[in-house]
């Protein structure tokens, strides 16, 4: 068993579990992970074994697909938003060298309902950041940095809104200079990464 690959052991384990669940009602002989059946039509709980096989394989395929999708790294970032993610990640690398992006990241434009101009949806393996396309179109670089720093603060650092209108994490849009935003981002990162 020690010489077998992890993939083989995982697959054979799934097959063994599947075969335990699919024990036929009738005579049969177990040979390793495969089962030889001495009957042309077998029934299990009134269900034809072929139908049961199909159902179990379908359930196994669904479960495997869902589990595997949690561990496949994906990075889907709109090219217009990439520089802003890079800028935030550069600061993050300086302040929190052990912290990085989660496995699955999506940063995209969308038409959001007012008053929202950016939304972060966190999930177990990553996040989706949605930025209002109309706001972005009519904003200068300072407003874009303010918005992306605020939303990445939610998505990457797990920060919440604050009551101080002079803070980039204030719940409503505010105008701060790039220097103020970067200083506050660095302070939050230092505090959060301890």
C-alpha cells in the first residue's frame, strides 16, 4: 500500500465505499474492489441495480466535482481592475508578507443598484468583488483607489465599516488623498496581521 499513489488510494477508497453501499441482493463474489454477480437481474430495495448504479455514479460525480472545485485556484480579474489589485497586493506584501490572495478570486464590473458602488462577496475559498461600471467610468484615479482599497479591505483583510468619515473604511463614499488612503491601509494591515 505504501508504494501506491495518493490518487489511486483515494479513487480505490471511493470505489470501496461505493461498493459497500451497492451490495447486491443475491449471490455474488467479492474480488478486491470489484464485485462479480452471478445473476442477470438484481434488485435492491425494488430498484434495478443498473438504475442504482447510475444514480450512485451521478451522485459520486456531483460530489467529486463540488469538492474538487473548492481546491482549484482561479483568478478572474478584469484587466481594468488588475492594476488596482496589484497596487493593494504590493502594500500587502510589504506589511503582511505571510498573507496573500485566497484560492479563488474574481474582480469584475457590474451594474450595481444605488447606492452601492462596490460589493465584496466572501466565500470559503475566496471572494468576488463587484465594482459599479458607471461609477468607474466617471471616476478619477483617486476615487478608484479609494473604492478598491475599501473593498479589498473587506475581501482580503476581513475589515468592517467604521463610523469615522475620515477613514477609507467609512460605510459611505468619502474623498481622501492617495497618501491618506495608503497610510490607513498600511495601519490596518499592521494591526490585522499581528
